C-alpha cells in the first residue's frame, strides 16, 4: 500500500491475470466497467462504462471498434492497471500432420488431428532429402 499525497489517495499494488474467453476486444475491456465482478481495481469511470455499453449495441463494425478504441485509450490514460507481461505460445508441428485447430485466443486442439497412414515412411523420405550439410 502506498499513499498518493498529491491526491490524498491510498493505492494498493497486486498481481492479476486474464485469459480471453473469445476473440473480441470487449472480452477484456468489459472487465473494467464499474459493476463488473472482474473489476478488482476499484476503478470507476462513467464515460468508460458508457463506451462499453454503447459498443455492445453498435451494429456498425467500424463505429463499434472506434468506441472500443476510445474505451481502451481512457483505460490506459487513467491507468488503473498496467500490463507487465503478455502470454505467448509458440507451436511447431510437422506439415504432414493436418487438422490441428488453433483458436484465435490461443488454445490448440489436437483431437481432430490427422496424419498419413504411412507417416513414418514419409518422415524417413523427408529426412533423407535434407541437405548433407545438416
């Protein structure tokens, strides 16, 4: 806990994380509206709340993304949070293996993956085709 003497406020630092449920910016941004159970910051901003509410009923995609951009800018300008780490995933797979499902939010599903019946033979042929300097 630390004191912001200029504004007479006390602040507390904590660590948190978030994984998207679906690939849309509102999924993360709606977590910071005033009455969201995900808003563990205590931050509240009426303009932000209205931008998020408006984005949820806007049918024009460009206008909707502009509302979300304005909301994100407001969130970052007032900075009740500051991202310090982003999760990244790197996956390598053999091009002979097909039907790996990669979801836009980062999940990988292997239950539908397929590979040729003669997969090991194809791998041997492929390996023998490598340049001799390897």
